[in-house]
C-alpha cells in the first residue's frame, strides 16, 4: 500500500474512562474493541510495529509505567486487557490530542523508515482526526479501519471519516480488509 | 531569581555508561555526583519540582520503566542509585540531545508555570549546552551549577559554560549557592 | 472575551485560486468576502492586530513579496484587493495546512501576549479547522465568525464548525457580533 | 560528500549591524565576506540551492521585503550588497537564533531532498553553532567553511568549531576546498 514500512498506531486505548463523555463513548468502544484486537494481533503476526500513543492523563512519571497500571486497576480494565502492549510494543506518551504534538513520534517513524500508519483507537472525531491531519501534513500515508475506531458523536465521526478520505487522502476500510 | 516558578532538570543521569566516551566521562561524573545529589535533595525539601529528562537509548517501551531498570541493573548502578527518581519526580523521555527536541517538556513547564530551570547532569558541552540554548530560545531563565555538571572534554566544557553565561544569560554558580 | 489580547487571523486569502477545487470554493469566497472585509476593518479601527497567515504556494522567496504580487496579478485579484494587508498588518508564511505547522506564529502570539484568536478566511473544513485544533492544543481561545469563512463542501464545513464548538471550545458567531 | 543533495545556508547576513556587539563583530564580518561571496557564487554556478535564513529583527511583515530593504538602506549596505539574494535564492525568516526554531526550513529541506548543508554567515559561536546542533539532531550532514563564518569572541568561535567537528560530525574546512 506504500513503498516504505507500515505501522499500526493504537490511540488512547490505555484508559480509565473516567472523563466526562465516557457514557457516550463506552458503547462505541465496546463495539470496536474486537476489531482493534484482531488488527493488533494480525500486525504482530506479520512483524508490523504496533505503537501505542497514549494520553498521560497529567501523569508525568513514565518511569513507573503508571499509565498502564492505572488503566488495568480501573473499573474498565476489561476494555484495556485485550489490547495490552506486549514485549515488542512501542509506547509513546502524549500530553494533548494529537499523537504528534510535542511527542517523539515523527522522529521514531523516520528512524523506523515508516511512511504509512494505520490508526485505530479513540476518539474518531477528535484524536484520530487530529492525528490523521498531523500525519497528512507530514506526508505520511494513512489508513483508518472504520470498525476499529470509537466515537462520542456519531454524526461528527462520520464527517471526520469523510474529511480524512476527501481531504487527507486516507484509505477508509474495514479492518479485516487491511493487508500487511 | 525569577518571577515564575523554578524547577531542577536532571539530564541523562539514568545511564548505563556503555557509550564510547565513557572513559573520559566517568571521572567527571564521579566528581559531580555528590553535588547533584545535594541539589536534588534540597530541591525536594523546598518543594521545587525535579524533572528527569533522559535519553531513551533507543528503547521506546516507556510502559516498562526499562530505562531506569536497565541503568540500575548495569555495571555503574552506583552512579544511578544516589540520584534515583522518587515518587514525586517527573520523568520525560528524549530521543536526541536536547531536552526540548520532540519532547513534551516545553508543554509541561508551561502547565506548571515554570520559567526558570536549573540544569544539572551530563554532558556539559553537549546535552547541557544544547538544552540551555533551547531554553534560552524559549525565553526561560537558566541556572547551571558548575560543580553539578559532568563533561567529556574539559576545554569544551569551560567554553560551554562561558557561552551559556555570555550568550544565553545563564547564571553559572556553585550548586550550594543556589537558593530555592 | 479573554484576559489577554486578541488578534484576527486571516487564513489563505492571498490566493490565485488556481487549485483544483476552485470551482467549488469560489462561490463561498465571494459570499464571505464582505464579512471578512468588515471584520478586518473593525479590527484595524480598534487596534487589534491583523495577522495574515498564508500558504506560500511553493514560493520560498519571501524577500520578493511574491505571494501578494502573484495574487494581485491573477485572474481573481478582485477577491484579494479588498483584504489587502496594510502597513500595520503582520504576515506569516506557512507551507502546509495549519497556521502553526513549522511557522513562527506561536512565538509571535506569545511575544504579543495574545491568547485569543479570531479565525477568518478559507477553507472552513480544512485549514480553518486544522488551525483551530492547533490553537486549542496550545490553550488559545478561538472565535470563528461563521459568515466570514469559506468552504468547499457545505456538509463538511457544517461539521467542522460543530467540531470547533463542541470539542475545541470555540465561539461560533456572526462576524458583526464579535466585539473588540 | 553525501548521498542526497547539498545546499548552502547563509545565516543572518541581511543585517543592519545596529546591535550591541557590532563593534566586535564587524571586523570578523569584513574579513569573512569575500569567502562567503565566492562560496555563494560557486554554489550558484553548480546549481546548488542557496538558502538565506535570516533574523526578522522583529519585523513580521515579510510581504514587504522589508528585511532586505532595511539592510540595503543601512549604514553597512556594503556588507549586504555583495551577498544579495538573486532570483533563484530561497529565503526563510527566523525569529530566534537557530535556523530551525519555528521555521519551515526542515520541511523545505525534506521537500528538496537535501541532507547536507554548508553553513556560512554569522555568528560562529551563536547562530551558526546552534543551527549546526539543530541540523545534527535532525541527522543532516554539516560542513562549515571556517573562513566564511564571522564571530564576536574569537575564543568561543574556536571552541564552537571544535564542538561542531568533535560532537556533531561536521566537516570544518577552508571554503575554497568545498566541492559541489
């Protein structure tokens, strides 16, 4: 699908779901979780790097692995456990919405010669959209599996997917159709 | 010394010392270590944030706390243990020389309303110098305790301290003279 | 509307309209142009900085003032002339969609103590949306006058305005209701 | 000298020389000017891009070409005229010391497939040094012609050249030895 290498990026799925919009978000996460799991599993089988880029929720002590521990100790560990990073997973901490904003992700991708990223996770019309834009602005190719991203507002999520396809050249497709 | 808040930044001291210049660097680290330890101790006593900004040595799995574990398991754990982050320490991972390059440090400092940073650690004429520049370019005030930074080349370190004082407005002083 | 200062940012209106989507875009630009003109005029009267942030269209010779000259020499100079920068206008060149991506805008705003920007120009669902996101991520307050932004796709523009209001805390209002 | 393309970057030579250290700087500029002129001339003959990256001196109205006009109208136009940009020159405005800080230079270089930059101009131990660091951190190859850079403090300039050679892998050589 691209000349360089590909990676799967998992956005904000290491989560305690304690924020304000969780009620709107959770049904969509529950629905998309199996597709995310299958996608990550297939990526690992094919040796495609899986990069977790995750909000630090104001925790700046990444030497503690606090983010993952907090999420696994939370009320919705059932949504975290199936997507748990393994020993080969890469992990980048972000402080704000976009996976690229003041993070080393662009540098990491260039070091790994990756020019195509598949974005799964949440929230379609927020962090996924913003990250797709920041990828497009950096000339990276983008795939978004529409069944492996979760939303808060269905209408905005639909518009976000259309924006990514129309204005960012993203491939929007079913997760099982993605070939590694 | 400044109107906003102050922080102590500890650069690259979580280290396995397995790189090429370790032979030149180690005597200087051994000499500066006690001053670094006293400075960090006093900062903690005064409630001044201590922020470790550390090379990831190509390890991108910050959910594992690998960086600290590797250093504590290495041959020179004796140089790491005395400066070990505590439960309140902040920790930011960097991939390249400067503490600001593709890291969230600038964002973290602005969130904490910090406009003055005291830089200790290594290497005076490399990461410390580069980080001081990137702090100066962002209009942050800088203090460098000359006895709490370690160098590889003594002549370049001396020039680096002079550059920081002359061209970046940094205060260069003995660590014990720094008041919090 | 905010505690700090405010500025009006004019996005991509110095334009030759020679790109592929011009046919879809032009009717919306023609309709929004008078509101943009009134907004810029009122800002100037009130001493509110007007900052043009404009694509360089691959021209990297900003010593020539080529961007403005090209646009004024083009077939649609009638859409440029009414919004022409005056002697007090600020001008920042951008290479990609967002007004913040690899530009000095964030630095300029911080130097001018501006924490609130009013975005007008084009394209609502592209550069305006992306710029609003990058402003929000930097904790800037945002106002978007819905009659002073131009779109290519009406449905995506409507979704973009809703995203800015719902997810970025932007004030969406009629341009004449904006008070300086 | 590298696999990709090469460019010559001219730093801060479009200058009115009205700043505080001009007295120390001017003799060095006068001495280095002929070498800079020869280097730029040879680069143009060989089709090597010449990119001027210049402080904006707080002028944010790049649509006016003010920076060049001010310098050519100043008391030391004799130091600007010989290095004047021609119709093919590229021009990037910077607000602070480094040629990369909040400028589109990194983007421009990647678009032109340039991975090796030759830095000339001023000030050796300030903007040239800082720019070399920011180039090195981005994995660009660096050449610095020691006779085509100007300094304020001779001792710091000497240390800066040694830092670039020792710690940034830069090639330091006479300008006439540089082959395009």
